[in-house]
C-alpha cells in the first residue's frame, strides 16, 4: 500500500479524515465482536 498501511482506506470504506473517528471492524471479525468474543 502506498500509504504504508496494511489496507487502503477507500477499500474498506473509510477516508483519512474519518479513520480515527469511527470504529470499524473487518466484515469477517464483526460477527465475533457482536457476540462478545475477546481479542477481535
């Protein structure tokens, strides 16, 4: 990634302005987070 991150913000639906203002979870991990599992 050109930005030095493991993902592109646009690819995961974030912008550089909102990246620290919202909680975002990978679609694979989100169901685990909702179920209350730790270490997500």
